[in-house]
């Protein structure tokens, strides 16, 4: 019975669920809004998925498939189990990011039954490509979230890594077309952060 279970669909799903628990131990550069500690990647995925639900009304495209957006946000960082968190403003660490994450996606999504593994890989590829309205809105929220964190914790990650306002604006520019209201909000946050000395010009 045990041997039969090991090769079953359910056993593969449980193995995947066990594996992704490891995302909870991946620390991100982003510090919690209260400044107490770094967030982990599982917390980030949960937080940004909730943001998608709450802020859905600000999407430029009213025909967005919201279930697809949520799926992308919940799985987009699973590759960090193998690849680790890559700080977006570190040019050196970003050099081999794509290769590391592709390799991680191959391993992690292949733990699932074939149909589910292929679906997750397709969603992950779509998020990375950022060509669909769903992936662009998901990416916009993924980039807004650390801005909110930094603004509310007095720019801890920005200051620690010598990030300047031009870099933050460039990273968040993806928001401009998919969520213009959120883009204006982001600009205002960045300008206020600069004026309050949390972020260098």
C-alpha cells in the first residue's frame, strides 16, 4: 500500500506541499512595516496576493482574470526555495538570476503531477515575461509592496543598500500603464520619502 501511495497523484501533491513550506525560511531584504525584522518570501506572497484582492478596482483592464493573478502571485517566488532571494537593486546578484530561477522552476514544479506542474510552470513563465495584463498587474503589486514597507519603516532597506529615488521609480514604472492611480500614488510616496530623508535623490 505504501509503495502504491508513493507513486500516486496525491503523494506527489503532498510532497510538493511539504517542499514549498521551505519558502517560509527564505528571508527577503524587505523589512516589515514596523521595522522589527525582515519578511520571509511566504509572507510576501501572501501579502501581495491580498493586495491584489483589495486593490483590484485600480486595474486599468477591467477584464483581468483575477484567479490567474492570484495564482501567479502565490507561486511566483517558489523558485526562491532553491535560488534564494535576489535583491532587485543588486546588479551583480541579478546577473545569473534567470538561470538560477529557471533551474529551480524545473525542479520544484516537476514535483507535482504533470498537469499541475505544467500549469504552475506556465503561470510562472507568464509572470516572468510580463506581457499579459494579469502578469503586469501582478508585477505592479509585487513592486509596490516593498515601497509601502520602506515608506512605513523609514526607508530601512533603501538606506541599508544605498538605493536612490531614481532606481525605485524605474523599478515601479511598470505600474504606469496597468494601474495609473497606483503609479501616481507610488510617485507621491517616493517624493515624500525623499522630502523626509528616508530616500536619497
